[in-house]
C-alpha cells in the first residue's frame, strides 16, 4: 500500500433516500460510510406530503450523489416515488443516482413490475373515490395527491428500465465488496485505502485486526482515517483512554473531520468527563450543524450535569433535524419527568413508541408517568407491555406491583414484588415495597423480614 496524504474527500456529501421500513438498513450504510469519512445526508420519507419533495430536491441538489434504497415499501410510497419523478425529469440528477436493490430477484421480475403498476392503478382509483363528496379544502389536497399518483403510473416503466439498465448493487454485494461499487462510481480518490479499512473494521479476530490496523497506520502515517478506525476499534473494546488518543491524532491531522470530535466526545462521556464531551460535541456541531447525534449526546451530557434546560434544547434540536429520532423523544421524556412535567413526558414517550415500539425502557417510563398522574390502570397496561417485551425487567414488575397496591390489589402486588426480587435478589426497593404490602395483609413477621433485608442492602424508606 502506498502512503497517502490526501484527506479532503470526507467533505463529499451523499444523500440517501429510503422508506422508513428500511431505516435500519440506512443506519448500517450510514455507519459504514461514516467510518471512512463519507457523510450521508438522511432523507425523511415519512414527513408530510409535499414537504419531502422540496427537502429532497434541496438536499439532493446540494449533495454530490444520491443513494436510493429500492424496496417494496419504497416503490409503494407516494413520497419516495414523488422523488423518483423528479429524478426522471432531470438528467443531471439521474447521473447522481446510485440505486441499491434490496431484493433484486423479487423487484425486477416482470410479474413484480406488473404488480407495482397494478398497485398504483388501484391507488389512483381509491383516491378518485375519496375525492367525491369531500369539502373543497380537502379536495385540493386529494387532487394534488391524485396528480402525483397519475404521474407515478406513467413513469413506472421508465423507472424500472433505468433500474435494469443501470449497474445496481444489492446490499449483500456492497457488504461483500466493502462498498467498492459506490466508491468507484463516485471516483473516491482513496478507494483502495477505504476498502482496506472497511475490511479491517469488519474483522472479528482481535489479534488479526490489531496487526492489520497497525500495519495500515505504519504504511499510511498521514492518512487520518487509519487513526480513526483504530480509535473506533478501541472504543468498541471499551478502552476509552486509548481511543481518545487516536481520535486526537485524527483531529490533529484534519481539524474539519467532525466524526473525530464526535467520537472523542463519546469516549470522554464514557469516562465521566462530561464537560470535555460537551466541548467536542459542540465542535462537531460547529462543523456539521445538522448532526442530530451530536445534539443528542450533548443533551445527554448536559442532563448528567443537571443542566436540564440545555438538555431539553439539544434533544429538541435533534428531533427538529430528525423527526423520527425515537431515542431523542425518549430522553426528552425522561428530562420532562424529572421536572415533574408528566403530561409532556407521556407525549414524548408515546411518540418514541410510535416510531420504535421495542425501544428498551419506554413503556416502563411512560407507566411511571401515568402513575405520577394517578392513572394506575394505564400504568399497569404499560408495565405489562414492558414485561412482554422484556420478561426479565425487574423494574417493571416492581412498578406494576406498586400500581396494583395503589388500586388495592395486594395479592397481585405481592406477586409482582416477589417476581422482581427473584429476578434481582439485590433489589432493595422491591423488598421494602413487598414488606409494606405484607403489612396491608397483617403479615407483620414477613413484613419485618423484608424491611430488614432492605436495610441490610442500604435502603431506607422515604419519610
């Protein structure tokens, strides 16, 4: 490998358009390309109708290239296909498009193409029927949608021809080649080096990975991304101090590489150095003002320092940039809960659930907010859902037990407290709560035994 001093390609921006059903795939591609310094601009195809087209054209127009994740849900989305229409109209944009077919065998079959044509014909008929008898204001919206659907119908054949004629890749092919097809297409100057780094990054043998990355750095001492991948490897192994050194090397080589500041900031947070983390997130945001993850993590650091208003501001900004950021809604809900704003916390937890129903802790926390408002039945429903998602969630058993006791259902409460203790024998609060429930039954000896265990575990009941 030749030593490289080139480092400016990381300023290249690639826009990615996808259906929200494929957001996890988009996350994977983003993480992989970010790891070698390529910035992806994310599209939000579940935004309000007519907004996404304007956003797409602005972002895609400002970007160097545009990735399209072609899937069944993409081809059935009016917003995604609206973007396709604009691509087909403008040859300049067409040259920028890099299609990734998520299921080539199904999507590009003649029968499948006919099925999509039939799908949009049916959508046209449905919207046509909805139009009848509607108020004038609603008719205007439906007419706009109907016009888009009509254009989609007339353009589908051209779009499928483009997909068949263009060299497109599947996600599996891209993973196997370390995104070689994309890197070649965009003419990335350090293509071979990036492919080597992606290969090293995927290596599961730690000893082999260490030898490869050290060899790479020795042969390319001025190439900042080698140090970045080394820092990332160390971070994943929880060697945060060593990771910080390599991320600092990255910053020394290129002070405009926002990922270097971002990941050094996360490493600082892991060491409890919140102010340093905040400084790095702020620098990352200064370079890339639309970096939702940097706002999210800075908000989390502010929260650890008790700066709740600043924390709220950052979570709100992260949501403004990415309206589908489930964890940002979740964390903002936690801050609202700590400020006794339970209605607002419920609103945020509910939004997080809508976006990502399996998000860890969200049902338990919404249940706690309902409990604070005295709505124990709703709380029980949420704790039950949390337990369905994670049967080993001792906190949800304990909290549901409290809600049952509040409703006078002491036997159910005792059962839940016992289950929480079985899952976590060191759960002092659960012993205390079970002791109080035993007292309600007049079982004073059992209550006293639980109180003693709670005290032994260094828990004193409030008041």
